[in-house]
């Protein structure tokens, strides 16, 4: 059944590519945007080879630093899934520069939605980093009322990912505010660590970090001290569910389960004994990231149901890595 034309930004990314796959399976036609580098299109065959892609997928070149490039792919769409976001954990650019560019580009996308006269709803992919980074105790459980604090991020996460955490927080706030002021239906999905299979040839960052123990990368252990996880397919389905759910409004946290690193180590070493995982003893005296948990009650209240637990998340991710000869 043909459900209409939608646009997905950042189409080469982990979640966006899985979302494109799911939208095509659900009967949507998709305009996907990708960013070209040095004037040449990177390989997107893993998108164009998806079932239904030859008839219902078009690839467009668009860049957040040039908001006008989104006008063409958004034209004629009934909805936009805005997933594109730069990731700069190495601090190659100043945080203020990245934030300004991403906010400007994202608001440009919303202007293109209004100009289209056809877009009924925008679903933006935020991040739990826009909720939990505010100094609240790690024993607390936060909901959609909680926002991360920019000054707290700058003082506590300057060495790692501050520009990503801050820009995610600022873009989500600006988009929701723009929607309210301009009568545009904007909904945000706020996922935690996204884990599971992937379509592209490389292992996505969130999958690699989540599987740091499997890969034996102890440098990433400190990021798993207390972690909430969600399966990529559940996140993609949540986006589509909220797009189709008429009464959706505001933010929706999307997270299935939380684990401490002790629980995770016990689970993984027991389930996958073939991988010789470095133990976690060295973390006892190390400075680690212990952040609050989050609640998906609002999302569940719309009738959405998670289909995957931690076993499926890791089984699917490991099997996918094996198929791609990454493990």
C-alpha cells in the first residue's frame, strides 16, 4: 500500500538507513538526503539495493551548512524525518561553530517544510544526551521534562563529545519552539544507545561503543558505567509510529533497558564466552560517566511496544559484524 512521500535526512547514517529500510517496507516512498564529500557521492548502494528502493527511493545531495539544499528533497513530501547531525567527538571544530551551523541548518529544514505546503509533520531524532547531562544523581529516573544543561556539559564533558551533546540539546529546543510559533507539527524522538544490526559496511559508533567488551576496547569501558540501550528497529518503528499517531506532541524518550557495567559484563561474558573480554577491575578507581536513567512511559502511553531485549540487540549486532567481517 502506497502511504505517501517522506524525506529522511542524513540517509547514510546508522539509524537513518535503517529507518529508510523500514519506511520502504511499510509502503512509503522516500527522498533520502546524503552529504557529498569533495564533490563525489560516496557509495550508497546499500540504500539503493534495499527492497522497494528502485521504485520508491530517491537520493539527494544536501548539507546542513547549506539549508537551501533541502528544499528540493522536501518538496511534495507529507512528512520529514530529520536525522542528520554531525558527529565530532575529536573536537575538530569549536563547539559554538558546530552548534550554530546545525541549528541554522535544522531551522532551514523547517522553513522548507512550511514552504512545501505539503508537510504535515516533522519527526526529529534527538538524543538522551539532551536529557541526562545536568548534574542529577545517577539513581534518578528522568522523563521528557528534563533538559541537559549546556554549562554543565561544558564543564564536565569538554574532553569528550561536548559539541555533540550541546548541539543536540540546542537543536531539539529550537525545533520544538519553531514548531509551536509557526504552527508546524514537530515531534522529537529521544533514543539512548542504539544497538543491533546495521545496513552499511562499517560498524556504527554507537554499536562499537556498546560492544566495547566484545571488541576488547577498554578505552570505551568508562562510557558503559551505567547505560540505557534500545534496538535500532524499535527506534525506527517509534519514529514511524509517532509520525502516524495523530495525537503525538513534544518529546518522546525511546529506551528499552538500562544496565550497569557490572551487570553488562556478567551478561556478555556468560552469553558470549568465545570472546575473551578484558575484565572491569581497573574501573574501580577510574573517573567514569554515571548518568541518570530515563523513562519511556510517555511513548508506551501512545500504544507503542518495544519488540527487542538486550539479548536480541547484542545477538543481532554480533551476527551483523560477523557477516561484514568486522568480528
